[in-house]
C-alpha cells in the first residue's frame, strides 16, 4: 500500500484514473484546500486499508467539467464518489440514471429538499445565497436592499451585481426561481436584472467588487461574502427575502453521490458515510468558507449565520433541474451570448 499522501493525487487530464483494488476515486468540485485534508483524514481512519484518489478541477466551471467527464465515462465509470459543492448538476446526473441509491445515515429531521427522492444523492454543509453590501456606500441600514428582486430595481442601476447565471450557485438559483414563478416570469426577471445590474464572471468577483467600493451591493454566496468580511472590508451580509410574503433565503448544499456501476461501491459508501457527519460539517463550518451544518449532531454554529433564525426557501431541486439544457439556452439568449 502506498503512503496516504501518495495516494491522494490531483489529476487535471481526462481519461482513466489509475487505482488499486483498495482505492476509492473521488471527483471533487469542492476546492482542493478544503476537501483534501478531510479525505486524508478518512484514509488515516481506515488504517491503510482504503486509499483515496481525488480528482480536482481548478477552472471556474469546475462542476460542469467534472459532470461532463462523468457523463463521458458513463459506459465505463472511473469515479466512485462525486463530491459536488452545489446541487443542480448532481441532480442532472440523477436524471440521466448515472447514480445509484445509498442508505444515507442521516437524522430523521434531515430537510426533505436536501435528500434525493430515490436516495441517489444527499446534501450537507450548505452555503446561502446572500446580499453583500458595502456599509460605507450604504451607511443607513434601513436603505439597504433586502431581496434578490432588488437587483432589478432602477434605484440601484449599475450599482449592484450578480454572477453569470449559467454556472455554479447562480445557475442553480435561477433554475429554482424558474421552478417557483414559471419560465416566462423568470426570463422577464432575468432580463430586467441584466439591464439593471452589472453581470460579473463569478460570485467571488461580485463580493470583491462590493468590498472594494466599485459597487454598492451584490448577490453572492456566504463563503465569498464572509471572506471579504474577515479581511476587514466594510461589508455587511444580508440573508434576503425574510418577510412573510417573500420566499426565504436559498441555501445550496454540498452533495454526495455514488456512481452507478462504480468500481468500488463499498468503499465509496464508507467514504460517503464518513463525510455525511456532523463532525465533517463542523470542520467545513470552522474553515474560511464558514459552511452551515445540517446535521443535528453539529456542535459548531458558523460565524456567518445571523443572530436571528433564518427562514429558508423551500425548494424542489429535482423539479428545478428539469429541462436544464433548454433553460441554459434561454439564459444565454437573455445574456446575449452565443
């Protein structure tokens, strides 16, 4: 058996991933700096019986890249366990029949929208879709935006921002909006936002544009907003849409899924059970991304959470993922992209 650090490798090329019979192959969209120590901890607990080979992608569209590779390998799967840092494209794999059910060892109180109807995936360690506000540019708290819908308010014309809604959590967010209010209404909303807001390449870019004073506020994820806050920039984090008539704040989980016909399903199941615990969620909560645990066994409330309880949006992610290729094409049309 090779040393654990030798087994945990990063592969950027396509094609087969080499492994021995005792290895489990993980494709991880969670950043290497966060996932790798956790995967190595699993190896240590296995006393050398099971090694982990991890494939990470460094591109901004990393989830899509890993999912496309899984689809390309469907006739001869190379991946055992897919650790996604969001959910939409995990559900795409579910709908393509590329995942296998697993008996997820989670509490009976686990949110129903964070576990697949057929048990092929499970969500944990969530991030929230939040507003980041420059407190020097909008010093009066009563004047600050409090809804995602404020992105289309002419009051904030070209002084607010969001990421392109084709990748990552912003893509998931607008797929959820489409599922909630209907295709035509969602496209109208998106068109108005595109005309009113600044569209940037990613959530990190949105958070940085606000923290440095280029823009007054934007829609981003808690992890990106929290980083700017921890760096000492004058920003506030607002969990949007908390009024009774509003839909609540969207939370987007990490997801785990075992591939159908995975070469090592037993080892993949052991790793999935290890990751789906309050202990691992607490590690992610204590890290710089301040991810929010789902497990009732969690003992570490992440500092990004506000003092008052958050009302979460109720979501059907499986419904939101329906017709993704056609929806993505419509979004490109609104963005004026080929």
